[in-house]
C-alpha cells in the first residue's frame, strides 16, 4: 500500500502556466458562438437544410478556429 502525504504547498512544476486569451482569440470565440447560434435558428425555421447546416458549421470551424475545435464532435 502506498501512502501520499497531502500538503498545502503546491509543486510549481505541476501547475501549468495560465495564459490569458488575447483579444483577437476571444473575438474569434464570440464570433463563432454568434454564427452557430444564428445558423441553428435558421435550421429551426427551415431556412437551411441539415446538410447545408453541417457544411456551414465545418466552414465556421475553419474560419473562426475556436479553441475547443479539437474536441468538438465531427460534423457529418
């Protein structure tokens, strides 16, 4: 059995450095969110088909490069 002592001190090497988002990256995230929201509304109202929706969403991911694009589900 292994016992680990828990202390209040944190290992500075174990904590990754936080880098703040630049204004440009934050704006891209916001623009992506806004585009997705608008596109979903268009889909709900029947202004675009699901196939068109998926094509546009793929293009939006390439254009806006959202930070979490790597872990977002694939678009058919």
